[in-house]
C-alpha cells in the first residue's frame, strides 16, 4: 500500500482539511445541487400542504391541523429517508476520493471525481446497503468503546464536583462520534483489501489505540458545526423576521420559521459536513500512522461489544465465501 504523500513542512491539520475540501470541489457543488433541489421540494411541500390547511381550515379545523403538521414535519422524514440511501452514497463516494488523495497524493488523471468515487465504493462495498450496514456497525462499536473506556473526568481539570460537567461533555462527545465512523470507513478503503469487514475491524482497533487526538478533533468539528449553524441561522433569520412583520397570519409565520430552519440545516449538511469529514479523516490517518494492530485491544473490544463480534463474523463469512485473504486479529500494519 502506498504511504500517504505528506510534506514535512505541511500546513496544520485544519488547513490541510480545507485544502482537501478545495481539491474535491465537485462534491461541494454536487452537495449544493442536491440539497438545493431538496429545499425547492420542501418549499413546494410547505406551499401545497400549507395551502390545503388554509382552504380546509374554516370548515374542518382538525383536518387543517393534520395538513399543517404534515407540512411542518414531512420534510424531516423525507430527508432522513434520503440520507439513509441516496445522500449516504454521496458521502461514501466523497470519503473514497478523500482517502485516495491522502493515500496516493492524487487521483488518476482525467477522471471525474464523482464517477471515480462511485467506482471505488462499488469495488469494496458492491452496493449501498453494505456501506450502510458496515457504517452502522462501526458507529455502534465506537460508541460502546467510548462509554466503556473513555473517562472524560480524567480529561477535565476539575475537582470532585465535575460530575455535571462530565455528563455535559459526554453528551457532546456522543453527538460528535458520527464523524469517527466515517474516518474508520476511510481507513478500510485505504487498506485496498476486498474484505472490507476485516479492514474496518482493524480500523476500530487502531482507533482504540490512538483515540485521543481523533476524538478531540471530532468534538472540535462538532462544536464548529454548532457555531456555523447559529451564524447561518442569524444571517438567514434577519430577513425572515422582516418578512414576518408583513404577515400577521400564524400559519404563514410558522411556515417561514420552518423554511429558515430547513434551509440552515441543509446548508450545514451541504457545506460544513464535508469539511468535518475531511478534518476527522485526516486526523485519523495521522494518528494511526506507524501503528500495528494490538491483539490486546482486539480482545478488549470483543469482550465489550457484540457488534464488534458480528463484524468479525462478517469478515470470516467473507473469507469462507472466497475472499482474497485470510482474516487475522492482530499484527497487521496500519497501512497494510
């Protein structure tokens, strides 16, 4: 496996993440196009069901209330469904391209990044359902490891009354872990091993061995995401408030508020989340560089996580089905 090409005098990780993002601009534009289309669909959705609520409101108030609830909560359900399948595949292709840039320093000349990323994902995961299942398993193992082995009270420079602060910090950490599973998926792709389950297993062990900088980066990008969200909310909310002054109807005000919240959330997903992914993936690859998989941590994870055992079982099933290499639990280099 080719080592990532790094400049000894390279920029700090934050700046490197920005550089990675600028090198994968097609994905930013693709995200903006997808989420922009979704926002237009939400506007039509709000207008249609909000209009039905108005037309029926004077005759059947209860039915009008139902249509208003559909208008308000429907977009969230649709986005959740879309993220699970189509949008999740877009994120997977972006992770694949970021990983190839980290490992090889460049992509094959003349390729379309999105098409190339899809080919990489198809090569290792065959179909989006495999990527989704693997990510869910990795996410559960990461959360289990964090609850079992990460003692936040040891990180906090506070006395015995730090329990409330530790609980608050733990809640932030748990919310930030979604970026860690993406970094482990990146590691699995970087191994260039068709047995993606084994590669993910080794990635989880390496994360357990070198989690502090990775976890701290995940928390940082989560906090930056909240700042980004609030900043956007203020920027978009000011004209929305001025618009609300022109309409006294409560349903119009509700729909405008929902529209602003949806637009803010979509912009965060389209612009900030790719950066958060790049930053966490970059930190992960730096943190595990030169490490070998420690069988001790393999045993520890097996002892506390049923999902980790399932991951091992999937790796063995892959081998029995004719995979290219024999599954092992330890002694594997972080790069091979």
